[in-house]
């Protein structure tokens, strides 16, 4: 057995690397040593646990003083037996390790997950900000440097340097580095020692600020989300392959259009800007370096498109802006989605996207590898790649204007609350309040944008770009909105004053502490509303599992839950899921829209099958509604 030593916070720690069966007695003695909680980590061949070539290489166990690094090609049974002991473990970014040992060691997620603490969860509860926002961040290294040892090694960076020394890359290093490489073993062991020490610091801090209840909730939630990630979503692989080809053809077709206007390279800012100005467009925005800005935010209004790629009908679309946008989007989709789907799918043609339970400052959930939450609602083509299992139908439920309902409840806005209780379309109701009964679709869209600006923090310039409205008209609309709903402005001012003269943070109804930036106190309302809406969805997921409906769930995307059910029961199941999502928040009903989509996720977004292919229907509705059960 090899033993390495290292200094952590002034004390010497040992890292043991068994090489023979006889060495394992020391590991068994370590497990019997009386530590209430053991830290655990894994090292595999890559980040994608379910790709066919993924392998588990090392399983590490540790406390504050020592670590045991087990080769799973020699000691897989010992590692699995240790994890099955009825004791708690602590991990950093636990879902990854839970899914890894579920797949490779047969240690069930449902058994180990409820006995697992996650220092990443604790770190988020204490300070959810990313480093670029002034926070510590949630990676093991920066957290350890603050709470454990200022000189704590950056094990990831150290390994990357070792990969380079060996002629490997980040992509090939995890699988290619020799399993007994000293740097590899040392850093594997240090990860669990640091995690254990970090847990000893963060756990009491979370309890001191009264967030034990939230910690328990978040730990439970991430186990449920890991179950969804393990389940995966079935891919229509022939469709994805055809989609990739279609998207590349589409990208080239729009590049040809751009070339007709003198743009040889749609990614050249200078070429696109010069051509647009030659067509008579006025471009006023500049980048930090002083160059003319022609990003998506500039091009979409020129193409008469909203941020959701829907027609604004406020100007004649500029054909070059339209071509540049569509060429770049098609190429991005071909690589970010079609290629990624094919690369990340498992041997059974299922995709297992990573579901992050605590992302960003507000704790919103996110989907990555690939980033499915970035798909626009106006296009079904990528969603069509995801299909129901045989005999099943895709179903979904999302919330009805959940952020606006949360805002109405928190700010105690009587007119909004009455409209919600009466079943009114809230944005149409607002337009009627301000413009009278003769309000138009344009007015509804405008005041909907103003409302979402209150939720997401968009100002007049952003709203003008989104709606195509004149900037002065947008400013008047915002002022009118504040007149009919003065409670929102008062609520926002109250939050800002508390943050300015007290702790620079807001506390959500669930007890989550959200730090505010000194120069962005106005974001307080946005943070509270978005975080609360997220917590309502999170609670719904917990309730759906508690109701015995969790086996149907596939993915949470924004405020929509995608699921599947046997075709004959699809309508009944989605009604039950929708009912489980509903609640009353500060006297305001939080309601859901349950829908039966069809054979694919894309069927809920305008995809209709004709002669075996999806086509856009004439009316292009985004969903087919299913009436609520009585």
C-alpha cells in the first residue's frame, strides 16, 4: 500500500492507496473508527455518466485526517459494501457521485441519497453568488480556501496541469491518466478530506441562521431530480440525424442569402454592420471596445422578431438581419443540440440531461449537457427529438403566470388578486384597466412585457426591443402600470429600503437569503419573485413524488413539468399531476395548465403528424389544453 502525506490547515493528513487485497484491512478499520459522517467522492473517465464508454476508476472515502482511495477495478465490492453501511455520507456536488455509484457499483440512489449531505447545497444556502457576482462560488476549491485552508490546493487545476505534462487534454485526461499517478491519487484523496472539513464548518453555519429546514428540503429535492436524470428521455435518433442535416442545409441557405448583401461571413461583426448600414439601417449601440454592436439583441428588432422569435409586426423585416440570425441559429442548434444529443445518448438511445437544483442566485433549476431550458417556445423542431416510450404519451403541466401571481401575492395587489380569483387573463385585464374596453392585442403584449419587466428586471429599453414599441410609448406604459398597480412600486421600495439600511439582502418566504449588489438594490423584487416561483415548482415536484406520480416525470423546464403516461391513462395522469402542482400562496391561487402533448415533446409546440412527419399547423397553437378535473 502506498501512503502519501499532505498538509491541510497546518496539520499532516494521510492518503492511503491500497494495491493488494491485504491492504484493505486498514480501510475496514478506518470505517469502524467511529466517524459519524464519512466523506465520499468518485473519479471516472468523464462527466457524462450514462455514455456507453463511461467508467468508474476511483472511489474515495475520508475524514478530516485521512483518505482511502480505492481502485474500483480491484476493490469495487469493498467500496459498494462501505456505501451500503447504514451511516451518513457527505459529498460535494452529490448528484454526480450518487448517479455514478448507482450505475457502476449498484448502490441504489434511493438508498444512498437520503443519507447524503452535500457541501455544495450548504454553500449555496450561505452565499448563492458566483465569483463574478462577488461571492465565493460553489466549487470545492474556493469554498475550502475560505472555510478550511487559504492554501487549499485547486485539485482540478492541478490535475489539468498533470494532464498537460502527460500529453493529455481535459477531454482525454480523466480516462488516460495512469490510475496510480501520484498527483491523481493525491488530489483524489484531498477532495474527500477537504469535503469533510468543509462540512464541519458549513453545517453549523446553516443551522445558526435557521436554514436547517431549507437544507433538508434541498437535499431531498436533489435526490428526486437525480432520479429523473437517471430515468432519461428517449431520443428519436433517426429524426435527430435528419434534423442535423436539415439544420446545416438551412444554415448554408441563409448564408447564401447573406452573401447577396455582401456578407461573406455571418460571424463577422464588421461585415454585418457595414452591410446593414449600407441598407439604410441606423446602428447606435457599441461594444466595450467601441465596435458597432450587431448581436442578437440588435438584429431581432431589425428582423421584426421578438426575443421569442415571434413576429412583432411593427416594421418590414430586414432580410439580411433575418438571414444572419437564422443562419447562426441553425448552425448553433445543429451543434449544441443535434450533435450533443448524439454524443451524450446512452446505449439505449436515452438522453440524461443534468438537472441542477440550485442554479444562479435565485436557486432556479437549470438543465445542462445539453441546455434544454434555452429552447425557444416558438419552435418545435428540437423538442420533437424527444419521444415517449412505447405505449406511452408525452404529457405536461405548467403554471399559469406563476411569477405574476407570486408578485400579486407578495405585493398584496387587490386588483390583480381579484382578477386572478375571477379567472381573468391577467395581461388582458391590465390592458383593459389602462386602455379601456377597446384595448388591442398590441396593448396586451405591451403590458404583459411591463409586468414581466417587474419580475425579471427588464427596463424600458429592453421592453422596447422586445415589443418593437417606441421607447417613449414604453415609458408611458410603465408609468400607467405603476398608476393602476401602485402596490408593486411600494413593495419594491420597501425591499430596497430594508436592504439599504439593514443587511444588503432579501429573504424569501421560504427563508432563503439572497444577497443584493450595492448598485443593484432595485433587483430585490426580481430576486424574491423568481426565487419564490422556483420554490413553488420545487415543492410541486416533492408533492408529485409523495402522491405516487413521480414515476411519470421526465424533466422540469422553466415552470413546465414534462412527463409521460400510458396512452390510455394520459389525460387522467396529467390532471392528477396538475392538481398536485396547485396551491394557495398568501391567498392567491397558484394554478396549472395540464396538457396531453402526444408522441413527442414537440407535439405540444405546434408539431402535428402528417404522413409520418411533423408539420406546422395553420393556427400553430403552442399547446392542446385538457380540462381540469372537478
